[in-house]
């Protein structure tokens, strides 16, 4: 499935927020925050999401999908910045 998101808040160099316009979640609001540290930049994420199926959705499966999203991003950042 292809995602379409829109940046709602842009606050360089501190971060930005985006929301899903089209994708697998009923709600996906994602805030990215950046902080300077001695070794570079730390990235903090806060995601508010709602899945189809509500409380009947398989929680462990959904959590695995969300973890995979951030694991993929972490790997891509390592590749791009090395």
C-alpha cells in the first residue's frame, strides 16, 4: 500500500509533524523531534495512530508493523549517513 502524508508543522531545526492522508491506518499523526547531542543528532518520534478493527485488531501484529516502520527508517538512515 502506498502512503500519502502531509506535513502539518515545520519547525527547523527542531522537527516537524505529519499526518496520513492515505494509507493503512485510520489515523496516523507523527511528530519528529531532533536534538543535538555530543555524538550528533538524536531523533525522537511520537506517533498517534488508530487501526481498522478498533479494540478487536490484533495488537501484537499492529505493534510489529509499527516497529518495522521505524526499524526500516533506522537502517536507511545508517546507510545514508555512513
